C-alpha cells in the first residue's frame, strides 16, 4: 500500500500508556465491588483485609494512589521506530476512510461524522465497557470510537496467516464500516430486531451486519484504488486473505477443531471474502444489502 504521502487523520488517540489502558489496580477493582461485598460476611472480611493492606502500604511509603488508579505496575514504554511507523500508518488509513465516506455521504445528501480511533495496550475503558486486547479490534457505537491494540496485527500475521499492510488497513476499514452502519441507523435496526429473538436468529442478524461491514470495507478499497491511487499489486489479495482469516468457520476450527454454524456471528471465510470483493468491485453502497435474503 502506497500510503506514506497520504494525509494524516487528527482523530487518532494514543492511550497506550494511560492508566485506563494499563489495567485496573487490585484495590481499584476492589472498590468497584464494595456495595456487593458489604452485604456478605466473607465480603466484609475481604474489605477488612484490603483496608488493612492499604494502610500498611501507605505507611511503608508505597504510592497507594497509583494502586487505586491501576498504574503501580504499568511502565511507560518508549515507542520503537517500527511502532511509530505503524501509528503513522493507522493515521493515514483512518484519513482515507474519512475522505471516502464523507464523499459517499454527500452523495446521499447526508453529513458524515468522523469517528475517533483509540490505540490501547492490554485493556481499555470504552463507552461500551471495559475490554481487553483479547476482544480484538472493535467499534463502540456509544462513543463513536474504534479501538485497537496494535499487537493484533502481529496475531493477524503470525497466528491467522494474513500478513501485509493492506490486510492491516482492511481491519480498520471494517470497523469504520460499523461506524457507517451506526450513522445510517442500520445498527439500531439490527439491535431492535434482535430483541426477544432466539439466539439462532440473533446470530444470523449479527452475521448479516458483519458481512455488510466487510462490503463497506470493500467500497473503501475500491476508492482507495481508483481515487487515492494507493493500492499496489497484491494489496487486494492481502485484504481478501485477512477477511477469510477471521471467518467463523476458520476461527472455530483453529480453536476447537470443530465447526458449529449455529454459533456463527461474523460469517464464514468464504462469505467474508465474497462480500469484501462485492464492495470492491462495485464501489456502490447499494450492492451491500446483506439483509435482503
């Protein structure tokens, strides 16, 4: 991907060394459960032990404020040149999504609202609650924010077998696709349709929503090639490989050796690659109606 001369987005927040991205300290976590602990005998014992430990550490000179904020064991790590380049890359990719979706929304007579992208390490407090890096990259409609632990890119390459910068860009474009769904009211409609439905129906709706986000990522790729002129030989193949790598069937097979379609929430490898390709070849949002059938 020829990205180095691209515009950088101003909507990237690097929170990797912030307290919220370092985990919750033991005492801080304890305090969250105080109302529940008070109601039981064992809970009151835990509170007593925790309180005694806190005051003992205070008199021994331990910075208990850091413990409460979850930063006692966090260490600020100076970013490497490779890490700086990756953050730069993410900023350029996000900027391309901003340009492309602003134009697409203008065609529809609407105004696109840029999302923010937060980089975190280990865990993060989002508008949708506390999440760990094990969750993978995600979009939170409550705060219009994308979240990603950049270590996911190593997993994408080494564990999922989908290397390449355009594969990494696809991940961001897919999450931005969820932001587009949120702005268009699609996400709200899906949530409402899921209410009081059997899990099998809710899962099927989730699959349709995820495949549409893949199709929207394909639209991004279409205009990244035709208008931005950033796509290089092999890039689309990288994105298709990344889409296939995170198919439900492949992930289930890797995790347990069995495939259970009734548990699918994102779609098969074949479906994800096909819908990305649909968006890429058409460049037309109307071709991304995964809810039609």
